[in-house]
């Protein structure tokens, strides 16, 4: 059999496994998960993983791509996603009591600033964030598994601080709605005088902040092009060149049609729309946003119980209930959702016939790289506890929930990412 024929056979095998996987998720998820909400979380997680992977997008890339390639297209796309997510969230909150939702109005304090810097610093080493490490378990296993282990350790070690340290729990300033949650600023509270319960003014402010970030991004990219340090991102360039189906020669059952529907990467903007839709469904059905990092600390604690450490001892250390460390994995909502992200990544790669090629691409790492991935993981983990979330829990969800804390996290996360990338550039290349 020729090499080309072997590739075709392999691709067909992967595609078949991919569709079997979809069927198993639908059937087994419904059969074995205890509640419809858990089943919904599994499907949403699968959708998130599929979208993140097919659009080759991720929150960590917002800083890393800009620093390493000069391209700010991902940052600009995220601003588009943030705005439309806030706009869609308004549909739930307007003329309703916002306190009936579990809004992520995070406190504004020293913990937010330090945590954001640590998180940005860490993601520059591991090239991922809390959600990205889940997709990377399929696309870059050695890097992802080291990052995840130390990320989980960092979250676990940071749990006591998150629960008890006043510089993490108390907000420097709050609005009335923010006080109902954990303290912080709910932007519509600042614009009650402007009608529409303050949401119009809040949306205008978010639009202005997004425009400022986009302007700075374009200016930075222009500077990189002028000083000849702009190299661009290869996948973004490939995404830009994607063509739509040729309507004149369209055939439903053809390789070209299959490739367009299941294989070709989505553009960054298509990915942003997909993520915003999934986020809106999550908000509407669970009345809460997207979070990913807290279960990592729970998983670390559960692992300790396998070595004889009692759940009561773990609960005493973390200042959490012992029940969360004894709750079965598939009964914890966000753990199920995170598991779905891994499945969604695998589903895309299998149905696209890219699984083996992608999975094997990053199988070899050096000891130095392993140490730096561990450093990235633990600093991200600790950072999430100080700032009360990761790039989805302290950045995306708060911004979509009209919390000022998300914008402050963004600023200091970028600062941490710049410092981290400068260090990573030196340390990864050091002899």
C-alpha cells in the first residue's frame, strides 16, 4: 500500500471513530449522568472544546501571539466576542433582578492585580490557560499534563488564601449590586440615570473599552511591521484564505463538501461567535457563566485522598467543605463541563482526520521545558485563586457580566504576559 493510500485509510478510520464518539457522548451522557443539567454541561463543554480547537483560538494566545509574532488579530477578535457576549447577556438581565443570577462580579483589590500578573506570567510558559490546557491534553499531551498537574497544585495551595485573606476577599470599592455578590463594580449601577436600568450606558462603556484595546492593538501591530519584527501567525493566515463552497459545482456527497463542513478551520471571528452563543446558552440555562479552574484544586485534593489523606484534613486546609472532595467526578458540574472540552477537542480532530498527526506533534520535550511548564502551571494556579478566576472566570465571564474587575484583570494579565514572554524567550533558549 502506498503512503498516500495509507493516509486515506487512516483518515477514514479516524473519521469513523469521531462519529462513533459523537454518538457515545449523546447516548452515554444521557444514560449515565444523573441530571439533565450535568448532561447539558457535558454537551456545552464538548461544544466549547470543538470551537476552541477548530478556530485555533484561546485566551492565552491574546498576549503570546502578539508578543511572538506581532499579530494582534486574536486580541481584536476577543474584544468583538466580549462585546457581543455582554450584549447577549443583557437579554437575561434587563427587567430582571440581576441578583437572581450567579453573576461573576469579582472584587477589585490587590489579589486581582497580583493574580492577573501571575496568570499572565504563567500562561506565557505553558502556552495555554485553564481552558486551553484541556484542549492541549489532546494537541500537546506532555506539555499539557505537566502544566495541569502543577496548575492543580497551585489552585489547591491557593484555596485557603482565596477564602480567608482580606486582600483577596474585600473590594476597594463596590456598587450596590456588586455588594450582593463578593463585592465589586457592576457597571449598570453607574448608569442608572441614563435609562434602560443602566445597561445602555454600560454597553456603551464596554464598547469604548473594546475600541481602545483594538486601537492599541492596531498601533502595536503597525509598529511591529514598521520595525520589521512582524512575522504574523501562520494559522491566522491560513484561516484568512479559506474559501466558501463553490455553489455552482456544489455536491452534497463529496470530499470537498465534507472538508468544508468538518475539516477546514473556522476563522477567529466564527470561533468568537460560536463561543458567545455557547456562553449565552450556559448563562440562560444555568444562570451562571463559564469557569474552569476551581475544579483543578478539587481534583488535586481528591488525588491526595487516594494516598490516605482524609477529606476532613483537606477541607480544613483549604477551608472548603469536605463534600466537594468526596463528590464523584461526574457529579461535579464544572468537572463534567471541563471533561467535555477534552472530548470536543478530540471530536474535531477525529472527524477532521487530524487526530494522530496532531496528537504526536508535541510528544517530545526536554527536561528544561518540563520545568518551565511546571512553573507556568503553578503560577497560573495560584494566580487564579488570588484573582478569583482564570481567563474565563476572571476575564471573559466578568466582562460579559458587566463587572469592572474583568477589564482590570485584562490590563494586569497583559503586563504579566509581557514579562513572562520576555523571561520565557531567554530561559527556553538557555543552554
